C-alpha cells in the first residue's frame, strides 16, 4: 500500500499526471499488488542468498527488452516497477533496432544474473502493467519474448 500511496502522491502533482492516473484501470490494481508483493519477496530472498553466499554467484550484465506497451505512462511505470524489484535496474532506453520499419523503444536493463529467465520475468511484468492500463499487447516477434543479452 505504501508503494501505491507514494506513487499516487508523486504523480498527482501535474496535468500530465492526472491523465496518467485516469488511464489506470482500477480493477487491475489487486492483480498488480499481488504480483508486485510476490515478486519483491522472491527477488529479495534471491538477492539475500547471493549476498550471503561465500561464492557470490553473480553474472551481472545487460539485457535489452523490446517494449510492447505504448509509449508514455505504461512504459514509464514498467521502467519504475522493474527498477524496484531487486536484481534489475532500468539503465537506458534505446530506439528499437531489430526491424528498421518498426519504431519503438527498447529498455536496457542491468541485471545481477544474466543466466536467469529475464525474458519471461519482463513479459510477465509487462502483462500486469498492460492490464493495469487496459492495454492489449501484441505478441513478440523474433527473439524469445523480445529481449537480447548485451
């Protein structure tokens, strides 16, 4: 609840923010909260195990994820959400280069372990954000779930 209250307090300060808030499908909030809390708990346990392990099993690196969400609020919220989950950090946004005829944005993530299934985690997070904003997602084409290791 603290996350939701903080988020609303910060973004409710401008006209753009009011438009952002009005885009939210309120019936998607329970699923979002369950997803966020469960992922935060699992990721926190994973980071704690890695930190306490003498061998420090880390494989840091970058992972590029091609958005299916529309530009604007849904993408910004996805970037915020991914950065709040332990083990990932939104590092940069880049123009999509996989298809010269296709415009879009690719998110570059810094991850603690490139051996994890980042593509599926990003796709699951994107689905929850899409539901929260009432967006229908297109299927990813090409790379598994639209991402590449960098």
